[in-house]
C-alpha cells in the first residue's frame, strides 16, 4: 500500500482555533465537529507554534523557543520552505499580523509580506529564492486622522494597513475605507507604497458600521464589506454583505451578485481567501463565510440569494486568541 493510500486526505477547508497555550483545535465545516489533520504530523507541526495563515493555504509557523520560521502545508503535513528566523516580532504581534505571498512560493522574485496588526505602522518582508534572504523592517506613513474627544484636545492617530490582498504579484490595501493603494516591490531594493489609485466610490454601499476585506479570486480583486446590525463590539451578527470587483480600466469598484461559483472565507485580523466550492470542499458556491472566535459562531451569507445563516460552533474551545481557515493549497 502506498503512503498516499495510507494517509487520508485532510478535510479542507476547515476552521482552526489557536489557543493562548499555542494549542490548535480544528473543526469540520460539514458537521462543526473536532477533527484531526494528517494524524500525528499536524499535532507535532502546530504544537507550541505561533501561526499566521496565508490565502494560498500555506501556514507561516514560528517556534517561539528556537525562532525557527517556515511555511507548512496542511494538505501534506510537510514543511515547504524554511525562512530566515523572524526574531524581531514578538509573539503577541505575530499572532495579530497578516501574512501574504506575492505569488506561488517558487515563483522568481516572490516576496513574503508580514503586516503587523494593531496600531503599528510597520511591515516586514522577505524576498524568497535569494541567497541572502532576510527579513527587512519597513515603517510606512499613509496619513492620519483626528480622534475627537469631548473633554480634551483632539488626538491625531496614524492610519494603519488593515485589509490587504495580493493579486497578480502586487499587494493592494484599502486605506481607511476611502481608496485603494499598492505596495510595489519591483522598483528596486526598497518597497514603494503608492499614492491613492483614483477610485470612484459611488457604487460602494456606505452603511456603517462595517468591516472591509480584500480578496483575490481567479486573478481578480474583490472587496467584501460586512455590515453589522449594531455598533461592532465583537459579537454582532451580520446585517448584510456587499461584494465588489475592481475594474482597473475604469478605476472603480463595481457591485457583483455572485463570486464566480467560488466561496470567500473570512476571519478576524482582515484575513480573506477564495476557495473552490461544492460538495468536495464542503462550502457552498457564491457564499461568504465569516468565523468569529469570541462568539464561537460561523456566519454564512449567500451573495446570489441574499440569504443568511448563523451556526453555533459548540465544540470550539472556550479560550482562544485567534480563529482562521485551513485551506487546500493552490486553491486560488
């Protein structure tokens, strides 16, 4: 019997809950029950690691004791690429960070981008497939806004990169819900953060409160806006979803009523990915899935039908600091 026959194919996509003690629990999408991936391989690979998922399905893992940093493939249970040790980013910052790949892991000129979460205006990058590959810190400035306080002077706060996606080798991010900008690594040694791309926002639903996600799907760039029924305090249900595709020739977002038969999988810290849909994958076509770890819920919105489902994830652990998606690699 071959090793391929002996090792069952992992049930992907699935939901993962990462705990403060760096344990990881995975739940199936079909039954919302706990499952095990790749037998003992996954337990060993994910145990006592800090984890950052990518939209391509690979996981960035770091051992907090040795600082060993690498990409891991949940489909095969194998380490894919060893990266330089990521020593300068603390565990708490890394857990909340967003990791992206500019292209396929083996593509020439590929870049790993790590955008720190929270209030930090910092990202780290590593150019792959180079002899002197290393992590480089870049501090950015994309503007600021004023926080008004009734009892004291107004406070100026810097804008930070939140929703971001890689599409056709370029990193795109939404700046304060107002315009689309890029991070370009092709110009030279230093990355260039562009000024705003002129975007006509007339097609975008301006309802608030909302949370914005950027998703790459089949070489196209999408924006998903999740509208909440009440002010977003961490536990509100989705009141509606708006999905838009970027028309680069017209430089504007255009509303769409389907996802090209695929499913969009979203989670906190602005993670968004596109996945094949159908019975084989356990997700419905043209649906947006959003998992929230603090309320242990999975919310599903059908873009075509306009219908909404709320699922309680009773087997999710009580104390977690992150929920994310484990995806089939190469799902884009």
